[in-house]
């Protein structure tokens, strides 16, 4: 009778042959077939044994296929969960937790890329007298004001650009490839939307924002583009707030 062939497991040890008994049964059948004058009972007994082993193989195969299918479904489910988790982690790494707009790092990276490729309009805005809101009504009310401001910005910006929160009450709006006139019009529309927004209890007052705009050709550094817009914002603050200003590069 031929010896069963065993395989080696990853550790190098000999693993038992799962089909040892079937191999022995098959060898026995072959030896019966080699008999020149075996009677019918011998063939019948040999065939019966072979059928028994075949039925066992079918049961084991069905069981293994079932386990394999379950394992595949579980792997697919785990893979889907991992992909969802990866998307969630990526989102959290690039978005502000309070407002859902891009965070400081993400908007800076996006702006720097736009400046290298197409040039960009940068709009920097700051909520006027925001410290008074926090001091008078508390930080939860301040958070609600920030969320209301972002709601106004989103309605105006839409798909035209990207919004990022770069500080507590300071935001940047990026318009890749935009022109100064477009940036000014967008900033004025945002200023008006904020000034007309109704803030509920406990604030119940008008909240305004000041805006600075810079238009920057391809190759402008982020620091220069942001510095120009920030200078314009400073001018808007000095001239009474709730307005849009543009900083000249020569200033």
C-alpha cells in the first residue's frame, strides 16, 4: 500500500494528510482491480468502502465551501468597515470638527496647490466683536454663531470655491483660478448674507464680519497671497468693520 503524502506547515513541521484514509481506500480499490480472478463480493465490498469515503469527502467539501463563503463574506464586511474608517479618519484629519469646513492645514495645502497651478483669489474674513459674544453669552453660544456664519458662507460659495477655518473666528475662502472682480463680488455677497442672518437665543442680535481679498497669479507664494488678504482685512477692521477691502501689493 502506498504511503500517504504529508505536507509541511509554515513552521516546517509535517502536517497530517487530510485525505489519508481516502488515499488508503483508493489504493485498496486499485489492488482489488489488479486481482485477476476476484469474485463479485470482493468488488462489491471494495466499491462500498469507496462510496463511503466519497460521501465523506462530499460532506467535508460542502462544509469547507460553506466556511469559505462565510469567511469571504466576513472579509468583505471587514474590508468595507476598514474603508469607511479610513474615509472617516481622512475626513477628520482635514476638516474642522465644529463646522465641517476644511481645517487650517487642509485649506493651506489646497491654496498652495492652486497658487502653483492656476493662481487663486483668497478671501480672509473675521467675525466682528466675536469676543463680546463669548464673554456675554458663553462659548456654546459662540459656537452656534460660528456655525451660523459658516451656513451663510456655504450658501454663497457653493461649488465656486473652498472654505477653511484657520482660527477661532477667522475663515479663508479659496477660489482657484478666480479673478479679482469675482472675489470682490463673492466677498460682498458673503458679507451681506452674514449681516442679514438671524441669530437666535440667546444672542438675538446682528453679527457682522469683515473681509479682505487678494487676487494672485500663478506662482504667488502662499505667504504673500495670505498676507495681502490679511492686510485688506486689517484695513476693513480699521475702517469700521462689516466691509470688504482689497490690499494693494505695494502697501
